[in-house]
């Protein structure tokens, strides 16, 4: 709560409680004895799907979000993905206001940074960064302690996204800036050809899964030493001795942080025509480096499901999310086509429901508990009331993914509750003009 007196919906830390797990047919299926997981493709805004996934559920997250490039991407007519498109332009309307107060309360420094970026670069940038940080915060929560997150960026957004990731993961958990380089025809411009993307790797802790991948030797090394293992050392004076080969064969050299992987050729069988489709080879490398067989891989911006295909090929489990309904058709076709690999997966446009937070029906004892926590005051205007004059409210309404969880309840006075209705707390705070802190929040978010 970072120094704030009022409660905000904090569903970040929910862990498994006792009791029987429920089995639902929307992806997360668990029984107490034996967890059952089904690969699932969600067609929905990823913020709400992420908010419905259990904490510490997945081992690896790959995100390939839109970049604020002010373009609309469309699949070419005649391609498998024809009809699919997504926009890459941002306004304040893209930001979910219900999750704003959570961001401001739990990541105040990040909120300040976003406000500053907005002052420098305008509202679309601020909206984009807010939109992205809301998703990064949720992605962080659903990642296991040993998990890794790969954020795929282009040069328009990578430096901003890195600061957001530093803010949520901690900059000590930054592991690599991977440069994915490729050859492609460049558009005429007075600059060097833009032939790389950046992929930022963060881990949730210092105890993370990582398999050292190997690559073959550079041509010059092969010419000089062949494929034999090389040893080098220092003489008695600390001077480096010339390298020598041994009888043993070398397995290769440790993979560097720049990867030459061709983009998908126009004639390639892999190409679906989906705009911004990434090569399977890129995703396979990421998955092999940072997960084990049987692990769960999540892609919240999955497009034509490249990550899901790669995960399936490598015997990992997967969750894919994309908002674009038109993409779902091609996506399901790809999953079903792929050599019968995908006999069994769930495709749904429903959001999942967390099973790791205890549902608490609204009751007198919940009210009493909250009354103590709020020190007898309305959670918005701060006025003291007797318990009977305070009303139970869902901080994030149920329609927006907020559930009957203790963490999502608050007590409001009748007047505040009527002003708020089914709106976000941000709206209520803006109405309570005497509240200095609330005004500050408003300034943070530029409204
Ligand atoms: C850069 S593309 C991803 C391409 C993907 N890596 C592939 O190989 O096909 C970004 C995707 O994010 C989706 N998207 C944008 N906003 C979203 C949101 N809020 N929730 C879920 N998906 C979203 C778009 O529809 C688009 O398919
Ligand atoms: Zn009040």
C-alpha cells in the first residue's frame, strides 16, 4: 500500500488456500489431488485473462505487444490470415481505469515515470505505457518464482519498456538484451537499415531456469582449430599462451546475445500472412533456453499462435491470448493443421477465474473485518462513520474481473458509494476534490 491509508484491490499475492479445487472448463482445471491443465487459447483482452489466472502459474512468458508505432497492421488479401488486423495507435481510451488506482498505489514511482514520459512525448505515449505496465504487473504475478519473461520490442519502444520492466521486476533481474537480426529489403530512408528487433529478458528471481544453448564456431575459428576442443592458459609470467586443440570434440560455443534468424520468407510454408508473425525458430530458442518439458508457456499477445506451436513442438504446455476475433479463425486452423499436434486444446472467449484466492461471500463478519482495517472510515472520503452507515463495495466491479475476494472489498459511505456506482475508484476520487492525494493521482495520469 506504499504509505496510502486506503485499500486498493490487491490480488497480487493470493496463494492457494485449502479446500477443494473447482474444475472449470475454461482452461485452469485443478483438483486438490491432481492438477489438470489444458492448453488454452483465449480470445479476449489479455488484461482480464491475466487477472483471472492464478498467481505463480506459468514458467515462461513471451510478449510481443504492439509498439505504439501509430500503424494499423493488416494481413494481405488472399493470405491464410486475410481479414485479420490490429491497431497500434494509443489513446487514453485503451487504458483500463479500473486498474489505475492499483498501479498508482503499488507502483507510485512507475506512475510518476509514466507521467513524465507523457509530459515529454504526449498523451498517446502515456496511454501506451500505462496500458503496458498494467499488463506487465499482471504478467509478473502469474509468473513462477523461477520463471522468465521475454519482452519483444522494436526500436520505437524498447527503451521505455525496459524502464517499466525494471520498475516491476527490479533491475537486478534484468538478464539480457537479445538482438534478433535478420536481412530484409529496406524502405528508402536517410538512415541505416533497421534490421533488428530487441528482446529483453527478465527473471522473477535469481533462482531461474536457464539452459545454456550452444552455437557453432565462427568460420575463422573452424578454419584454424576445426571442431576439436580448444584449451588456452597463462604462462608463469601471467602471459597468455597460444591456444591449442585437444583430442576431444567441441560441442560448440556458448550462445551470444545476438541471434541471426531469418524472417519468414514470403514463400515459406510457415507463413500464415498474419501481420508481424514471428519465426518458429526464434520462439523455439527462447523456449528451449528458459523452460523444461512439461512447463507452462504463456503468450498474452499471441497473434497467429507462433509461441503455442513452438511450445507444443517442444512438449511444453501453453496458454495463448489475443484480442483479435478475426485472428482466432486462422489461429485455430493453424493449431489444428499442425501435423495433428493439437488434438486437445480449449478455445474460448470467456475469461478464466482464479482458484487460488479465497472467495468470500459478502457478510457481516467481512464488514466488521474491513471496518477495523479502515479504522472506521469511508475508504474514499475518509470520514468516520458507524459501521451500519458504511456499505460494502467491490473495488473492481465483477463485470471487470473483480471477484468476491476479501482483497477486492471496501467499505464506502452511502454518498461515496452512489457517486462511484460501477465506476472506477479513480472517478470517485476525482469527485472528492478536497482529497489532496487523490488530486495527485489525477495529475499522475494527466486527466
Ligand atoms: C505484434 S502482434 C503478435 C504477433 C505474434 N508474435 C505472432 O507470431 O503471430 C501483437 C498481437 O497483439 C494483439 N493484441 C493487441 N492488444 C491486445 C490485448 N489487449 N489483448 C490481447 N491481445 C492483444 C494483436 O491483435 C496482435 O495479434
Ligand atoms: Zn465517503
